[in-house]
C-alpha cells in the first residue's frame, strides 16, 4: 500500500509543554509519543505525513520532529490560526482558545487532495490502528453520493488514566460494524467493574462496561470531508458564538456525527485491542514510560526507535 496520508494534529503541543523543545520524552532513547505514531504509520504503508501546527512553532517543530520524519516519509505542513475564520466572521476579542479539531483539519485544505487518516499528536495508538485504517484507505469507496468515513474504536478498559477522569467519545455500532452514534462523555473514570461518568450535574453516575467502544480521535476521512466541514463550520459559529464566544470548540466527533445523523455520511467502525497511552495528567508519565519500555523489551519496536 502506498500513497496514503496521515494528518497529525499537533498545534497544541507547544502550548501544553511550554514549547516544543520542552516536550518530555517517553521512550528509552528520548522518543516522543508522536514518534510512535509516525513509526507505526510508515510501517503500515503511509508515505506522507501532514503536520498541523501553529505558525510560531514551525522552526522548533521542524528541528525536533519534522526533519527526522522527512527521512522516512514525505512531509507537509499546515498552520492552524485563531483568526482563520469564514468571511464575515471575526475573532472575539480576548479569545485565546483554539477552535477545535475540525477547525484544525480545515487548516490543511490546501495540502490535502484525497482521503486521509487523522490522529492526535500526543496519543499512543498502537500498530493495529494504523494497519486497520491503511487497509480501509486502500479500498476505493462506494460512489453513492454519501461521504464514507472510518473510525478506530478501542475498548474503554484500554484507554483510562489511573490519575483522574478523561473525556471519551462513546460509540454505538450496528451489527454490520457501522457507527450509529458517538457521544462525548466527560470525567470518565475507572471502576472495579469497568468505568463510569457523571450525570445530572454530578449528582449521579452512569456505568460503562469495560468493553464499551470508544473513540480516541483516530479517523479515516473521505476526500470530500474538507468541503463538507467548511460548509458546516459557519453553522457551528452561528449556533455557538452567541452563547460561548471564548470557549466553544468545533470537534471532529461532533462534526462527523452531524454528518452521520443527517444521512450525509456513513462511518465504518474498525477495531483495535491495543492499549492506548497518553499523558493526560503529569502523574501518568511514569506509567506510560514503563509501558513503552516494555514494548521495546518485547521486540515490538527497535531500540532506539529510529536506529
């Protein structure tokens, strides 16, 4: 398989770590989480990586991540900017929060010309997800007028932090492995029997089975997604700017779910039983480092990763 593009949403990396150069390594030879996504993607057949970053972090990002990636894949950059809004819309005074993952993907319209996969920069997904999405991308979509997307689903038991609650997109799939709905659940935490999240403004809890299917923001997106999302984005702004101009976010799960519920798209559910790793809380880092070191010791990754 060749000619496949992976989009990595990395515009928030510098903000979270106080700069790209301050990012904390998690691999035994200083590897970053993003390195494992790139490695697994190339191994699965991806040969092009598009990084979505902030313009002001370009120099450091190229030095720390981009230049190394260019040795194994073709690299392009897209730049997410707060003031990149549709004609007639203006950045609310005082807003500093990004507009969300859909807005991030829209920043790449100028460098994407086909179907693609999209992931977060700071999540470890495991090799299976990249293999599944690469195989899906290799099959030409049905020409029936609808958008055809894919999502890699994980078992919630494999995605939780021991340090606190997390946000997860809880997925419902039908008997043919197509997505029925995806709902964001906040402050999901581990329990002895699975997981739970608060309801009724925190006055009660709703339980989740440990094998509940969740999204970790790993998508395969139709080539036409960008045009469709660009038409949807002003609708989002009209609905949300009047009520939450400082913090509203247009996120991929909600954008895709809106396309799904309106009948404009279908979403194939792919599955991974790999364990997700991420540093949601600073306290997560030691356990993530131990888990990644174990993968190296088992031979799943070479040491050092890039040779």
